């Protein structure tokens, strides 16, 4: 059974992220026979033979595809893959993705390898029947995509009557296929709404940010403080505890006057880190012990050292077991946890252990009632690798987008979608 289209649902909310209209709000008669330009995020990893090694992002879009096909829409899918720099690149073609999508969908997918500006693509779109699916070639092959070029956006808009976005992972980018095309389609009277995956992302993040269960704990990791300093500043205004790991913790340790050896540190951010530490007191927690090694590479001998016992020759590559224990205590009593970024050099074992342990502890807390929202990228990969992704409340498909939301920024790929009108009191209402 499909959704009850056009029926007002409870719990839509007023304002906020979750107030955007979705495909469920469009009646079947609005979709049947119409061309639906569907922006998806199929930026998936490929092996050296061009095969998809992790299809989770493709699977995530299937509910929206199935629903739109059932409604009789003619689907034109667009995605990026990698950073080809506005020109064709065989290494980032979406041809393997088209094959994988066809297998997962169980229906033919027509791959359109020519430019969207070509007559061939225009004709192929015109030939689509109800429920048919076509996938455009990597939109970042086109120089106008990342510039949100109005001319290229108009070309894309000529392919669709309505716009649906299921690409939360790209919602923080104001590109032609995420923003410009939606604006153009709305100008000519079409609709621009969220798909099921986008709606789910917005609902969980909206709830986590607007009315979190307390204590509200954020876990931030990754390499650089500079890429997340606005997040740190914004998050500290909202959370009860901020647990810091990864190389960004090194900059804070240096701000405390501690030796960090040959570890990655952003010297120009040390004064700012010192200011944050002075302002936040015990709400910001740093590692108390670290896994160190002479070099960060597989098979190297490692040691665990207290944070005040790091030697000049050491490189900090992960949080230590005592830090895992302390962070675990905070996670166990949390009402809501938002996690983005690894605790160590996750891609080089054995420096993945801290991140894996945090994933396992968070999963256990979730089973006990904590609401857990895991950012994309390495955090999601860690949850998958630890076998606990299914235990989390929500694993986001967009690390960058979720970070920008945490920093209080507006996502252009969300703002461009139609907002739900606030409910008004009807005749005879006593409210």
C-alpha cells in the first residue's frame, strides 16, 4: 500500500527543518505521467574495476523511487560522483551506479551518458513512459553545476515538471542540480518537495536540535578544528556535554599547554581553542589518555600514554581506553547524542579502536533509550564496521550537511523546497 497522498498528517510541525512538503503531499494526479526531476546522492565508493562497494546510499533512495513509479511518474535522476572538476572523467562516470540501481530496483534504468543539453537526452526523456527511470551522467561533468549557473539550471529544469530532492548529503551545496533547478521548476509552476530519505533526515535532525532529550551530548572528531570550529561554538550553546576526539583534540591539548609530540596540530587555532576552553569549563571533555606511535601506519608498535605524558617523538593517533570509559559514562546517561567524526585515524588499524568502541557504547545507550543521530562519512562507516548501525536511532547520509545544521547554518538544498503552511485555528476553535 502506498501513502495517503494529499492527506494532512499529524506531527508535521511548524517551522524548522521538518516543515518541508514531501512526496506524500502530492496527489497521484499531480504526478501521473509527469516528468519528475529527482536529485539523489549516489556519490558511492567504487573499486578499481568500477564496481559499487557500498550501495547504502542507493538503497536509501529506493522508497522514493518505488513510490514515484507507483504513482505513474516519469523519473529523471541526477547525482554527482567525486570531484571531476567540470569535465568528463571515466573514473567518476555513473554508469556502474546505473547498473547497481537497476539490480536493486528490479526494473530497467536508462543511463543517459550525453550532456543534459544534448538533443539525445531531451529525446530520451520525452520517450519515458509512466514508471520509467532514467539516470543522467555525473552532473559535475558540467562546469555550470557547482557554480549554480542559471543557464545550466534552466537546462535541467527543461527535463522535469516537478522536483524532488532525496539528496540530503548534497543539501549544503547551492549547486544547479540541488537549488537552481528547483527554483526554475517552481517558477514555471512545478512543485519542489522532499523525498522520503530527505524527510527522514530532516525529522531526526530537527528533533535533535530543537527539542533534544537531556542530557544532550555531542561527540565531535576528525582531523581539523578549523573545519568544525563554528560547529564547536554553536554546539556548546546547546549541549550539556561536548566530547572531543580525533586530531582536532590535539589543538585543544596544546591550548592546555601539553606536549603533543609530532601530532597534527593547527597552531593558528590554539588561541581560539584556549578561549573556548576558558568559556566552557567542564562542558567540553578532552581525551585523558591517547594511543601513540612513532608513525601512523599499519603494523606499527603502539603505546597508551596519559595526555600529560606524551613524548616529543610521539604521534597521537587515537583516544585511549580510559577516555573511552569516561566518554562511555557520558553517553550512557545521555537523552540525545549527536556524533560526527572519528576518534582517531580510523582508516588505519589499529587506530580505529577508539572510534569502534564509541560506536558500540553509543549503540548500547540507544538500546537503553538514548536517541542517537550519527553523522555521515567515517562515523557512519564506523557504526557499520562495528556492526551496530542498525541499533542507532538514525545514521545520516550526509556528514557535511549535518555539521552545517549543527553550526546553525541554513541548508540551501532544503530552503528551496516548499514549506508546509502553518496550521490555523478553524471556525469554532477554542484555542
